């Protein structure tokens, strides 16, 4: 949900784009080689799970943002991917940034009042993996458990099974509480963020109120201050 690392704001260089493209081609090439050697339709599942990673990442971050907006929080920033930015645009109050390597993302939102902030924070953390699990459940009931869990040679069914598997796997992985150490601090994943939401004092949320994301500087600032930048937690 929160920024996992300092942002690299430089433009994408031709070398960066080439390195990223070559790495992607290598990964997809290895998958394709395995799929088409002794080909069987079910082998497409592994490749499809990787392909679905990017749209599911976008769906995950959209879940955080929609829940935050629905609960009355200010959504200032949505980032999809890591590394250098390749595109920026706005959706409502949020500055959306798409980065080169689509392996992780985050949403930054702040409360506008102190009504049940711990519960709302937990719900915002849950919304990312929650929307992925909801998609998996919808697909399960749409095609039926028997068809979903049965090995199939039908390409359409393989696509649906792979999407459901990828969505369920990502949702579950994000709910298993753990932290990642970056730059000397621990960044909580969604599962750990849900737990920590109920341990933070009200002052933690009070300090966030009134901050807004500045497109011009790509920084968070308090609306009534021009001094120190707000340090996200």
C-alpha cells in the first residue's frame, strides 16, 4: 500500500528499455521453449499465469484505491511497477504512474478525518488481495468447481483456469504477513499492514490528515505548509 523504496524519477534511457526488453524476451522465450517442446495444451498455463501478472497487479492496486476512495480517504498516488517511470496520468485525485518493471506496486492514501481510522486502514490493505480473491471466486462459480479443477485441453478453459489460479495465488501470498527490509526500514505487505493498522495510535493517522500529492514536484506536502516534506510510513 505504501511506497516500498525511494523513487527513481529519471527518464527511461534507451539502455534501460533495452535491458528490460531483453530480460522480458528471455523469460518469455524460456517459457515458450518449454511449452512447445513436447507440446500439450495444459502447458500453456505456466505462460498464462505470467502474462496475467501485469493486469492482476493493476487490479490489485485499483482495489486499494477504490476502497480508500469509498471510505472517504484522499487517494493521491497509484504506482504500478518499479524502476523508472514510463507513463504518468491522473484518475480523479490520484496521480497514476506506470513504471518499467511490473512486479510490484503501491497506493498512497491518507485519511480526511479520524472516524475509525484503524479499521479503514485495515480494509484498504485488505482490498488489494481481496479483489483478486473475489475474481478467483467469481470465475470458480461461473464455470463450476468440477470444470475449474479438472484438467482440460480446451484453450478457453485453460485461460480461465490460469487466470483464477494466478488471482488466487497472488491474493493469498499478499495476505501472508511479512515485511521486506529496504533502506534500513521494514516495509509491511498487505497482510502485515492489516495487523499493524490496529496497533498504530490515532496520532499516526492524525499526522497524515491534510497532506496532498504535488504533481509538479512529485512529492507529498501538507496543504497548509511549505516546509518539510511528509515522510510516508
